[in-house]
């Protein structure tokens, strides 16, 4: 991972807050699946009996993915 953007973010945040931020102990970087079909908000498929794959809008909306998964089952 490129550390420069993280260092910049910490520096700017500290300047805005007027205090030094605590060091980052752990950081997670992941790969997010994403629906690429135009006009489609999510993808849902039962790929095997009892195994359902649901993916949402990827990095643009990872916080919405659990709600999308829940709604797709109702």
C-alpha cells in the first residue's frame, strides 16, 4: 500500500483538529466485489442449494451492502 495518502490524511486531520492523532495500530485494505451492469444496484444468485451470493455497489457503497443483502431476501 502507498503510505503517502494516509500520512497526508493524518497530517490534515491533525491540523484541522489542532491535536496530534493517535497512531494507526491496524489498517485493513480489501478487494470489494461490485455490480458493473448499468442500472443494477445489486446482484443476487443462489449458486448452490442454500448458498446465496449477494454483492452490492462495491467501494462506492460498502456501508449499504448489508441492507441490500437483507432487502434482497424479503
